[in-house]
């Protein structure tokens, strides 16, 4: 995303893994380019001493579809 207008974004929600809900905050960046919203973000979640890192990179979503 270097050289392009990027907006920092925090998204709160729930992550469900094997029936267990965890509150999470994704630290993300958003970029609107060529009529698409692209997001890149990550979060860290612990389950009973185990660490899970979730990451999603620049996945385009149609701007007109929520």
C-alpha cells in the first residue's frame, strides 16, 4: 500500500473458532482504489494458553456492496 492514500482502521467484532467466541479488534488499513475497498489487517487471540494470529491482506470488496 506504499505511496497510496491509506486510512488506519480498527474493527471490533467476534471471532468464532470451534464454537468458542472471542472478542477481537482487527488493526487494519483501508484503501479505496478503482471502485474497490481493500482491507489489510490482523488480530491476536489466545485460547487456553495457545496463541492464534489472524491476518487478512488487501482483499477487494465491491464498493457498492456492504
